[in-house]
């Protein structure tokens, strides 16, 4: 494969050079184009030695005046890593003032796989313009390899670390493992008639991000999402639902028919559905094919929906299914928060609970606390952190949890 490897000036450039070496050893042809600032972190001789090709760092290099066109045609795959906040925002604005941005703009509409791997301080990553640019790139079909969380070069801790090179390689070459993950996302609709329903504010964003994370990391992902939910950007199996009954039926069918290693149950499920309707004191029968008339009063009697989370293991073809459930609370009382989490965690077949309180969620913050039990608690600053915490749990962790907790805690081995 011909790989056009673009680089922008970041301390993560040194880490990214490992990709060049990896691909050359695998027999791929690699050509590097980079901004001048890359040479503040990695020498030109290093890049040329690793790639066994000349490095292009200027639009106006002698004998290379048209390289931004030639290279974009030559490449089978294009990746920009590391990608700084500066260059990400320039790409979306259409600014082409160096060899990297010019080559990228010349290639975007060629229907070739294009990848971008951001690397920056967490404040720069969370900057509104950067987040908007990432969303726009995804809309244009660019595969965004989301940065990871951890200790940053500046000494701070947060999201912004360049994805590990093995994970980047797996994402580009679609290297899959044999783990199957089922993810539920979005909110149910409980219909009153053909145009009205009881719903919730869930956008499905968390579930979409979780699906993209596990797809990127080689898992075979099935996303079971609401019809109006934000959908994953990366290719995976997608199944849609609307109502509680619809979700219940499709979830049961998927679990009974397929061997899933893990279910990450993030859907926001209505506790109630419509039982009876009265308009101006009279009973009416509504359906999805009708629109009830406007009236002075409408009385709805709701019926309690059963808890799907208690059925996951019963329905599962794989009796060793590992389950991660989600719990959203709305109280400042930490004791009540923990009690709600522990109640869910005691459900048969639930291995972990990802908890957050409504007060914790801000425009630019979405933290979680992942519980295995009272003594196995991981604080996560973002959805990516949460996925990493789930993904990194090992068989050793599983053994420790089994030895120290009640039998229903089994741990996640993916």
C-alpha cells in the first residue's frame, strides 16, 4: 500500500515516527510530508531514513512544485499524525498555506481513506473551535482517531494524548480481534398517537463514542441505537429501535442469536409506557396511524416497563457475557448516589456500572465513575477514559475481583 504520512509540529511527532518504521517493515511504501515545525521535534534525516524516501516540507521545494497534487494521487491511504489544534482548524476553514494543508485539500474529494490523529493539551482539545472542526471532518468522511487520556507532555493529565501507534495501525488496516461487543444507545419513544410521544433528552452521543472507540480498537461492534440517536462515525453493524417493546425485542433477538463477549448498555430506557388515554374525561383508543384531537384535557395512565437490564444474561447465547450498565442520578447526596449504583450492581449478570450525576455533566465535561464494587472504583474524566478503563481490565483484575467480591461480579476481560 502507498501511504502518504502527513505530520504537524507536536511533541508527539517522535512517537508517530514509530508508524513509519512499522509500515516499512510490513512492506508498505511511505512518503512523508510535514510542516516546518516538525523539524523542531524530529530531524529530517530521521524521517528520510525511516521512510527511505525524500521528505517534502515546503510547497516551493525545487523539483517538487506539484508534489501536493502528485502525492495525493499516488497515495492509497492518507493519514495526518500528529494533528495539532492549529492544523485541524485550518483544514476545516479551507486554509491551504503549507505542504500539509495543501496536500490534504487536494486529496479530500478523491474518495480515498483519510485518517487524522489529534495530539494536543486537553484544553486545546476541548476548545470549542477544535471540537466543531473534528465534527465537521467526520461529516466529510474523515476517520478521526480520537486522542487518549493520561499524562500529557506538559505534565498535566487529561485527554489529548496521541493514540498508541498499534491502535492507529489496527484502525487503518481494520485489524480485528475475535471480541464481539454489543452497545445500546439513545432514548426510547413511548407513543401517545401518531405524532406525540413520551421521550427523554438522550442524544445517544455517549453510545456513538463508545462504539467508535471499540471499533477503532479492533472489536467487532454491533450498535443498537434509537432512530434519532447520534450514530457512530466508523463502520459497524447498526440496528435501529424506537419504543421500549421494539428495543426489548431486538435486544433479545441479538443476544439469543449472536455470541457477544460484552454488552455496554447505555440506552436511556423509559420507565413507563402509555396504558390508557382519556380526552375530556372519555376513554379513547389511539394508534400510530391516528392523531388525537386537541382538547382541554388529556389524561394519560402509564404502566411500568420491566427492567431490561435484569434480562441480559438470561437472553444471552454466551453465558459468560460481561455487562456494563449505566446509571444517571439527580441528587447531590453522595450516599444516595452510591446506593443507586449498588442496587443496580447487584442485578444478576451486571459486572460494572458507569455512573454520573446530572450535576456532573457540563457542556465540555462528561465524567463517569466506573464501579466494579465498592472497592473497585475508577474515576473517568471523559467517555474515552471510560472506554479505556473498560478495555484495559485484564484477567488478573478479574481474578482479584472474583476473589474479593460477591459471585455476581465477574469483571470485563476484553
